[in-house]
């Protein structure tokens, strides 16, 4: 908590809505100079809570910077934010690291947009809430590349409320393709494989579901669900559909490589990894997965090359894998084995 307050201290004021904490949170925040008010949200939904917290901010504020207590700005964010803003700006996007790998490297990274003008915005959706602009004034959004927000998640917190809230969101706005995708993904997280398949098929059939990257993700998750159900033909078909939907992304190639890896179809693993590695620019969207930009593509490629008798290529790819994960003992041992074949 102290870490979060220190991170936010570059703001003119810090305002928190407490919705029912039972520990010493309110006292600690107030002792650190934070303005705290309490309020109930019954039934619970995130958009209502965020809208209530927005009401705590003074009317004459220029920009609101919305973060959670497990999110931390790197120093200097305010100066970078002010440098990016020009008259008329209504919303600002900034670099956001959603999670970190066990070795400390970044996982999922994308441009977030929870910095906005005090007026003209409200939060919508019971969960995975987003800002909705509802003003007649011209909308302008800018990027602030010098602003970095890190999410240091508490993995002990349960996700039990997410599923009913996502089902509520889809019931409320059945034409919202984003909510449909998130609901299908949540079914995947919970191992509800048939519901995952049915929901994500609904997503990609929606006329409004036009973002290829997200459609590709739905297809990848469908493939995984079919694999978990033991229907490998359908899994392979959906992996191929995902590749065709967004061939500029590494994710469908690496997921497909993983599928073939577990079936020991080494030429397919090798081909998928080489194709993925041709993609050198990582997109800054939440679709981009950290495992596709670390050692895994090189590791899979090296293992496939070794099993195909391509020992020089196995050593080359194995060496690159180890460069990206130098403490990984398995990669070290694999590289040693590859090298013995070419010496």
C-alpha cells in the first residue's frame, strides 16, 4: 500500500473509495495523506465502483489517473504525461506491463488508457470495465511513451467473481463482442471446455467482431479446448484457422508449435517456430503473450531440429534460447547435447 501511495504521490491529490475493507486499510491510507471515503456497491460491479470513486475527484481537475493498489508507476510519470498532453486532449495511452515472468522479465505488455479528462467519461461493464466517452466535445487521444505502469498482481486473490460478472455483462449487452470474447476466455481459464468453445464461436460469428488479433485469440482458445477434450483433428483445424486469421502474430504459430510438439510432429514444430521468428516486432496489445517473445520459440525450434537430425540448427537455436533464459538448467543441458553432435 505504501508503495502504491509513493507511486501516486506525483499527483495533486489521491482519492480512494473503500468498498468494505475489514483490515487497517482506511487508517493506513489516511495516515499517508490519501483522501478516503467509504461506500457500498450492492450488487458488486466494477464499473459502479469506479464511477463512485470518480465522483470523489474535484470538479476542476484536469486529468484523472486511475490505478489499482497493485499497480505502480515508475518515477517521472507526471512529467512525461504533461509533456505528451496538448490542449483538447481527452484521454492518454501509456505503456502497461500486466504481468512479469518468474525470471523478472516482462510478460504481457500493452497500451492502457485509464488517464482521462475529469468530465465526459464514465465506466461501463460489470468487469473488465472500460471508459466510455459521452461528451459532445471533440475527442482526442494521445500516447505518452515516457509513462510506464507496472502491475504487481497478488496471485493469492481469487477470480471467483469474474465469471458471474462476465455472464452478467453478456446478458446486459449481448452485442458487445469484447465481453463475449472475455467470457469465452474465462471459461477456458476455468477448464469449462465446451462452454469455452460455444462462447468463442459466438464471438467470431458476431458482425462487430472485426479485430483480427482478438478473433485469432478466440480461435487459439477454441483449439486448446478441443485439444483438452481429446478432439485433435478439430484442435489442429482451429490452430490453422488462427494462423490464417492473424499471420502477423507470433502467438498462433507458437501455440500450433506446442500442439505439434506434444504429438512429436517435429517438422511441423520446426516450421511453425521458424515462421514465428520471422515476426520481429512485438505489438503492444493485450493479445501479445510473453512466452512468444522469450526463449520458448527458440527452444521448441531447437528440439525439433535435433529430432530431425539438423544438429547445427539445433545448436544455433538452442544458443539463442539460452541467451534469453541464461539460468535455465534444462536449456544449458540441451545446448551441451546439441554441441556434442556437431563437434
